[in-house]
């Protein structure tokens, strides 16, 4: 019997798959969420394939300087961690989701340590816990001072490679036929579904350095999106170049719901490299402020004092707004982070990565204040999931930054992201393993995929990527208004219209390839983000509307949920409460979609 799941039928223009493999589960992404999921699935006896866009260690996790938050210290409790998370989320956290995170988090971190991650310890052999913005206790575990993500990535990649090696040896000896394999340098294009609309695998393009070249397919009844964020939609970001929103765009084309995409967290202290700087920018970790660094203006005045009880350690949205306000008042492009009082020894021991990055750009934080300004950092919204990581498309899961679990609300609490990826990855693996026992996983037969000789929907030229980034930075950055968002929407619409007109006039579009697929994905997520930001007429968390400066709980203490219709219209609705409705399979009956209060169709790009 059909589940009634809506399949948009929209796919990226690409060649037909020239090769295919089968698996029980395919995990897309190789950060903490993806690799943890893969390891747990393989341990449960599932034939698992990890697909990653670059190398296994090239995801966003590797760049995390801060740490991983959990109630591991003496006197700390999950309840206190929950309270801090709810405050940071400004009334939009799903409390059940947060309680799950903080309760299961400590043991999940201990299992990560058992996997091989080595965190900094005191002379007594205990975890050396730090404090960051929004936390009232020291509960942040670090590694290498400010290289936590790199250490976690190292440990997980090493564990995955050990399993792959063991599996290959067992296969050679004929004692094992299942296991774990990785496909690197591969961009996943679209979800495959069976005749009932259930997940049946993915199409992907291997970029010449992997085992397969060109477009192929992995057939599997379970797909886990762990693709990271979409920071590259803005000109300046802390995200690596691979963070182009591919997972969110894929999910939308597959008919899944996304939620709260307007809540993009701008990290308040990113090294300012000049007004023309684009792409990934060096992060100056929140932990620097946690250890006592001060935010000051050019006159040396600590402008955060008096704005919040925690001053520089207020939640990130408050600090980012404080910086932007002072920049506006003084007509300048950046503020300063002053930690000269740390001394050289502390900088070298506690923050060696940040010290090296600053010095590489001609700034010595030991002797001078560091110029900083906000930059796009983390997407609190994403593909909507439940407590087991299930999306609204049967068989499709999501975890990590690509997902919206309800944990972060309107503003992520510092260092909760790695924990969320870890906890929900374990829950996803457990659900997939349980499905194998209860229902028997088997590779589904995907629906035939039409590959017309002529493109049906346009791809954008690679140069449009920079136009999208400039449009989003100017119109949907830290400061937003009805006017700026309308201008952004119009400019994005024009990019789409130009591409469609060119296709209609001569039947041609940009050549399929990684650059054009990424740019097309960026336009998709940019338009969804702007649509949600225009709808939310209030200031809440990291969504700051200059024309609606106050928080409005009466009308907006709820989530904005977006889905792409088969006719390529964008269906936008709000939930009735801060809680998420269940992620049951979507049917053609709107009454079964879970508590809607508004429905506002808007147009998306033709190819999206």
C-alpha cells in the first residue's frame, strides 16, 4: 500500500547513473554525526556506506574550536544544562528534545572517549571543563586547547578506517560479506524512492578521485543526511567551502519538510580580514571570552557590560547584536577582542590554533587587540526530524547541522552542536537497527529516473554563487528588515528567472558539474531562508528584524515549516505551538500534516 508520501519529482539535471552498489544504509557526510551513525550502524550488523563530499576528515567538525558541552563536572546536572539551553533558544526549543540531549549527552561523550577521542585533562586526570557563552557552569570539554573538532574528527576517522580495514581483511578470507565502506570526493545529488514513495537510496557524482568516476547510485532502504550546514550562502562564514546546503536542498526536492531556516547564527567574534573578504574566515572561539577576554571598541570601552548579566558571555545572538549596534553607532566595520592580559604562555597553551591564525594574518593577540566582526556560523534550522532522527519522508533521516531536531530553537547554545550530532546519530543508528530486526531491511527498487536528452530545469552558472552570497549578506545577514528581505527576494528571483529564460529560449543551461550543482543548491536554500525570514515579523534569537525590534510570543512563539510542492511552489506554514508535530509520512490530506495555522505558497526556482 502506498504511504501517500508526496514526491516532488524534481531532480538536479545530471547524467544518468553509470554504476550502482547496494547497502542497508547510506550515510551522507563525515562529521561527528555522520561517522558516529556509520560506526553504530556497522556495529549493529548493517551493511553501511559513507559518502562524503571531500575526504573523510574535511567536514565542519574538524573546524570546531570550542568544544562539546555535557553535564560532566562536579555539581553540574542535566537539568542545569537544560535550563541554559532553553534560555538561549528564546522560547522555541522543543523541551522534550532538549531533555533527551542533556540526559543522554554525558554517556554519549564517554562513549566518544572510548572510541578514541582524547580531551584535555587536569593534573588530577579529570576532564578540564571550560565555560562559554550562555553557560552558567564549566561544562565544555576541549581537546588541544582550541582544536576539539580536529581531535574528534581524528578519532572517528581512525575508528572508521580500522573497521574498513578489518572488513576488507575478513572479506578476503571469506569470513564476512557485510561491513563499512567509504566513498570520498562524492557529491550526493538526489534521493531515490520506490513506488510507494519510500527511500531507496541516492544518486551521487564521484569527482575523479574515488573508487567510481562520474554519476552513480547507492541503493539502500535507509539514507542518513549528515551533510552539515549552509554557511557558504553568505559572503563571510566560518564554514568550509563544502557547506553549500546540499542536504537541505536534496531533502526539499525529495518532499521533506524543513523548519526554522531563518535562524542562522552569526558567530560574534570572527577575525575581521577586511570588508572585501569572502569565503571561510578564521573563528576566534567563544572559549577566549570564556577565559576572560573583553570585547572593546576602538577607545577600549567594554560595551557589553550592562547589556546582559553575563556581559561578553551572553548568548551569541545578544553578543552579535551588541557588536553590530556599536559598529553602527561608531560607523566602523569591526570591534576588538582584547586578551592581552592572557600573556604569551596562556595563548600558546590554551589557544594555539587561534594564535597561529591571527599571526598568519599579521595580528599578534599577545600584544594587540584582535579585530572581530560577526559572520555566518551555524544553521539552527534544517530538515525537520523527530526524536529518532526521522524526517517526513519514510526511510530518510537527518542529524547534525543539516537537521532541525528542536534542540536549538531560535539560537544554538555554544558547544551544543557537537553533542546534538553525537546523541542523535546514536539514536538514528538504533532506530535503523530496530527496523532491521522488526521489519527486515532490504534494498528497495527505486522508481525509474527519467533522464531527458534536453534539460527540464536550469542549473546556475558557477559565477552566480558570488551573486547569491552578496545578496544574502546585504539583505538577510545579521540585520534584516522588510525592505532588505524584499530586495533579496527580488534579486534571487531574478537569478532564477534569467536561468529559466535562457533555457526556454535556446534549450540550454549550465553544464552539469559540482560547481553548478552547488550553486543551484545555494539558490534553493537562500530562497527558503529569505521566505521564512520575511514571514517572521519579530526579533527572536539570531533572527533580528530592525523593523520589528521586539519578541512577539503571541504570534511567533511557533515554528515556520516549509515544504516544496510538486508544482514547485513553496508551501509555508506555522505550527500551533513551540513543539514540533510528529514526522509522520506526509499524505495528500492536509488535515494529517500536523497542526497548521497558515499556508502561504511562494514560488521557488524551476529546477528546485
